[in-house]
C-alpha cells in the first residue's frame, strides 16, 4: 500500500477536470484501457530526435530506429507513445489502436540559444485526429522572450483541441535569461510558476521536471521562494498543487540508475502525479532491460490507482 493517502486529494481526475465528451473518451482510453488501467499513466516520449538530435541514440544505437520504441511501448504496456508527425506517419501503422499516440505538434532543435526559446508548430490538431491520436503535445517555454508568440500560438492549438475533443498535454518548461537570473529553470519558483501557467492557459495535462532546492541558487528567486527550503517530496507536492485541476506528469530527464529512477517514480506518484513520462531512462537501455525497469515502475504505480 502507498505510504500516504494525501495524493488522492491532490491528483486531478477526469471528473474534476469537467472535460467534454471527446476529451473524456480519449483520456479514458489512455488511462483506463491501456497501461495498468487504473487511472495512472506511464508514457514513452521519443521526441528527442528533433529536440536534442541523434546524440541521444548513441548509448543504445538500436534506439535510433523508432520501431525499437514502438515495440518497447507495446510490450512494456505503456499508456502511450509520443512522436512528431513524420515518425508517427512512418512507424505507427502496425501499432495503431494498440499503443495510444500522443502527437507532438511543435518543436525545435537545440541549435538556437535557449535564451530565445520558441517552438513553432510542425503539425496540427487535425493531423492528430487523422492519425488517430489520443492527445497532442505542446511545448510552452514559460518566461522566454518569445512568450507572447508562444501564448498566441497555444491559444489557437487549445481552441482546435476543444473543437475536436482532443486532450492537450503541455510540456511546461521555464526557459530564458530572465528565468536563469531568478534561480534557474529547475528551481521551485520556476517549475511552480510553469505548473500554474499551464493550468491558467487551459492544459488538460502538464509535463514538468521535478523541482530542485539548491540554496545558493534559491537566493536569487523572488520572495518567498528565496527562503522556501522544501524537501524533494515537498517541492513535488507544491507544483502538483499549483497545477490545480490539471493532471501532472513528471519527466525522467537524463538516464539515471535504477534505484534513483524508482525513488523518483514513487515520490512523484505519492505527491499526487497522475503519471510519469520517462523516455531516455527506458529506451537508452537494451530492450529487455527497458522492459524490466518499466515493469518495476508499474509495480510502484499499482499502489496509486483510482477508479473511474
């Protein structure tokens, strides 16, 4: 059993979000017809080929073939896989209906500076409907100098999602020189703000990095965050609460050891996350190792199921 039941009161649910019929059907499909079928979610993102370049495939050369991730998502019982449009069109045919698709509809390379972070659209919500997706993914750079353009672009995406009954998952990433000057992108201040922005702008689900309290960096954060010395678990709880009635997914980030990854999974779920979106920590491993760690994560998630 879970150590605490507090997560039940923090976690957003399909009913608490009050979504329309189309969104509800797609959310039910992802959360209750796939994975553990208990309202938790474990997603496999493979948008790094665009966002980071081929460098992320070097630790496991087999992972450069998207078929590798498709097979891992199917055999590992993931709730969905994240692809950009070109990969989705070329590789999802065999897995359509068997692995839910989250179509990432904007992105950028790492070549420009993050100080001017902005991800233009590379696909549409109509593309997601055509490809049978259960959600779209959108990267929003909170605090970037291009934030005004980002808000306007997202407004149209959100409007289209409402029109087509498509859930929208916002990758809410603090970026830019203003963020770095106020404690950095992974500070509790920055991640907490990003969680609230996603809720305010109408995200159905928000993808966040777990915040970190680093005293020497925290001193640069605005009050009261400059003295908000929260533990790892408390920081996670804080950003989940700021997301309100928006489901929260926490990312895995760079590949880490098994014990650290499993501790992170339990901490995030215990503080109210709906689920996890672990990419490199899954597909940078050989196939059987990826399946094994996915099974261990799901064993933890069994303690955090909710009825529909």
